[in-house]
C-alpha cells in the first residue's frame, strides 16, 4: 500500500529509540519463552504420569520404607492387575554432578508395569537372569557413552559401599515425555546385600507401583489399599502416579506458579514499553497528523499509520525474540540436569502465545495514540507546539 | 465574476470552562473567483480563525459559509475532509512538511488519496514542483532545503490537486526578504496564470500590496478597505 512507506519511514525517525524498543521487546519475548518452557516442561512431567498406575507409599513420607510383605496383600485387592516396587538408591556416579534416577526395582515385573520403557526381549531376559546387571535409559547411554556389557560403578550413600552393575539392557522411551534417564537394577541384589550387612534394613521397599485395570477405579482401590494397612506400624498413602509426581515436585510448585505469573507480567511490561514509545511518537507528530487531516486524510488513514508502525515494531521485536528463544532454550537445557524434566522444549503453544502477544501488544500500544490523533481537532493540532 | 466564497453573518466563539470568548462577530465577506485577497489585522484579531472557517478545518458557531455553491458549515467530518482535499490548497506559516518524506513524497501526499496511478501521480508531482521551480530538489528532505524552498514545496503540495482556492496563513512570516519576495511572486503567478482564488493572511504591508483587495480584521470585526 501507498502509506507503507510512510509507516516505515516513521518508525525509522528515531532510530535509537526504535532499536531500543525492538531490543526490549525481543528480550521480553525471550524471557517469556524461557519461563513458559519451564512451566510447560513441569506440567508435562506430571502429564507423562500414567493414569492406570497407583503409587503406594508410607503415609508420613516417601522417604520411609514399607515392608516387602505388603506386596501380596495389595495384589489381592480386586481391580489390581500387577504390583511392582522400587527403592530410591541415590549414590554417586563418577561425580556429584551426574544426576539421574537410580532405582532398585523388581526385575520380574517392573518393565511390565512401565511399558513405556521399551526393552528388547533378549535384553530383558538377560537382565532378569543376572543378579548384578542393570538397565539404563537411552539418554544415559548416549550421555556417558555406555554400551551393553559396560560396568557402572556407583558410590552408595543411602546404601553405603561400592556397587558395580553390568549394563545388560538399554531401554528406549516410547513417548517424547518418557524419561530416558533412569538406571534400574535388581532389588533382590540390593536386598541380599542388606541381609548380610544391615539386617535391619532387609526387606525394605521404597514404594509399590500398582497397575490397575480401570483408571476410573483409582480412588476406590486407593482407599481399599490404605484400609488394609490402617493401624499397622507402616500406614500407607496411595495415590495416582500423577498426584504422586505432583507431590514429589510440590516444593517447586510455588516457584512454577510465580513463573507462570511473571511470564504474563512480562507481556504487560512490553505493552508499557511499546505504548510509551508510541505515545511519545504520537505526541511529537501531533502537528503532522493535523496537517495530514487537513490534506484530507481520514481517521482510518491515521489509525492505519499509527497501528502499522506499532505492529511493525512489535513484530520485529517479537520475531527476533522468538528466533533467539530457540538457541537460548536449548542452551539453557544443557544446564538443567537431565532427568529433572523429561521434556524441555519450546511447545507450539508457547510460540502461539508469543505471536499472539506480539499482535496484542502492537494493537494495545497503538490505542491511546490513535484515540488522541482522532480526537485532536485540526485547528488545535496545527497550533500545537510540542 | 461570480462570488466563489460567500461568508454570511458568521460568528465564532470558543468556550473554556463554560466561559464564551467571542472571536469573530457577525462577519460577512464575499470573494470573487480569481481574486487575490489579503487579510490583515493585529495579532489575535481572528485572521487565522476566519481562514480556518473558510477552508473547512473549523466550523462557525453561527452563520453560513458557501463555497462554490456548497454550504460547508453543514457538511459532516468525513465529507468535509473529502471536500477539502478537492477544493482547497493550504499553505502554512511554518511549511508543515513531513520531515521523513522527500520533497517529492511530501507533494505526493494529497494525491495518494486519489485513484491516480503511480505514473500519473509522478506526472502531477513533477508538474507542481516545476511550477514552484524545484524540479532539481525532488529527492531532498525538508531539512536539506532552505526556508524559502520548503515553503515552495509546501505550495507545490497545495496545488498538486489543482484546487480552485488557495489559502495561506502568513506564508512569508518566517522568511527573509528575498525568499518572501520569491513566494509572493509565485502567489501572483498562481493567481494570474493558473487562475487560483487566493486568500492570504499577512502582517506585511508589502506582501499585502500584491493582492487586489485588502481586508482588515479588528478584534473580530471586518473593516472594508480596497486598494
Ligand atoms: N482553539 C482555540 N481555543 C481558544 N481560543 C482560541 C483558539 N484559537 C484561537 N483562539 C483565540 O481567538 C483569538 C483569535 O485568534 P487567531 O489565531 O484567529 O488570531 P490571529 O488574528 O490569527 O492572530 P495572529 O496574527 O497572532 O496569528 C485569539 O484571542 C485566540 O486566543
Ligand atoms: Mg494567525
């Protein structure tokens, strides 16, 4: 269109101011994208939880163990398809910075219940047979260049000592949200060692994982399980895996909520930044707008010129910000220990939000200047010296 | 010749905090087609106000303004905008060019709103710039021009739509003697060669002497006096 040139030239009138505004918008969009990515990553780790799995833990805290003997009783509850269990092992691999989940699990049932950990049949069979073997996620194998037959040595802390495991399986994640940063080995191997060295801790199970037939039954089955162990020495608390996950990261939930909030505050701030620039420009051009009106330009034309400039700036800022968000998020993800978030990626919804915000910001920032340009009478505009 | 501009019993008041200030009192004035009229008077006497009413950028409180048969005091905002772009050419004291546009683009502004093709627009702009003698400055920005040149670009912008009436509010008020002289010669030419009806507000008796008719405003009242 013919007035595009005027819009473009207008935006270049104060090059530094326009550049700073674009820069400010870009920074804000990056911050927004990064925050949203953390927020969505957090929620996706909860979403990744399966609806037909229940977690049975000690009612006070999951750091207290449950007796192995509960397994049989849980299995008898109607609607329960399979019961497996795990212990948090902790420990250190090479050095403290190498964070990933290390779990002692029931080799016979664990992969049945966690069918999103895809393990070739022959590897599973070998794993089941060899008591000091382990299975690792594909991401661990990649990160530490491990292959089948390699030995992983862990320095125990919860379970003191030096522990050696032979890698007999590498599982692939079935979904993008599946955590491929877990190391799983035989609970029985751990338990045998405990029997010899710390008999008091033999037979301890961290938590049970219950596979149920019908997710709709989860509440009643949970109640029944907890009912069995009511008034026993170790009462249980059973909840869906999603609820368990959420509780597991409960401490971070307040931070997530505030990040969520801040990400939208940022949008508000960009509106003010651009709004301010547009108001300054419109004020300086009061006389020019009056002249344009004198020459026959209508309110629509003026609104178009102002809105065009506002959108031009917000799109440039938003576009640059969005383009930079990708490398920055992927750079940022290098610093997040793998395994905290199963997925750390910019989601489409974040991109949509960013683009939508850019449009919204451009429009909102133009409203006041447009209103001013339209309501200023020509005679007042021409007399204006500002 | 017929009266192209008829101002009939026009009054204009401004209100501030519900206090009425009467600026023009019951003014009647006729201007013939092809006339060159100068409007003089002390500061604050209402010259600009009257000019604004005649050129349709302000509305009278009472009375009628009939231009070329149209009572413009009855037109609404948007028809008035359209009417202005077809009938009136404006020249301001401070030129009021758009600083980010070249001389060519400034002159092109009023005809951007028309259906003219790009080539036709170019032709019109070049003709207008030719008349004011600035063909060689087409690609200059306002700040690269002298005051007199800026005002000539502004005049080219005023005539590019080929309006019948030119209004000028102290067009030489901000210029040195020489440049002012050039502008006045140009105004005379536009009047004589191109038959533009011109209404010019001025403080300068020399400028006014170029006109056929001089009218004086005094505290909102018109005093007739013919040269
Ligand atoms: N928009 C306005 N609101 C209020 N009062 C106004 C307005 N415009 C003009 N006036 C008043 O109307 C009177 C006439 O103003 P006008 O600008 O027409 O004078 P002028 O003859 O052009 O003066 P000058 O020679 O200084 O340009 C002045 O007293 C001025 O203060
Ligand atoms: Mg004046």
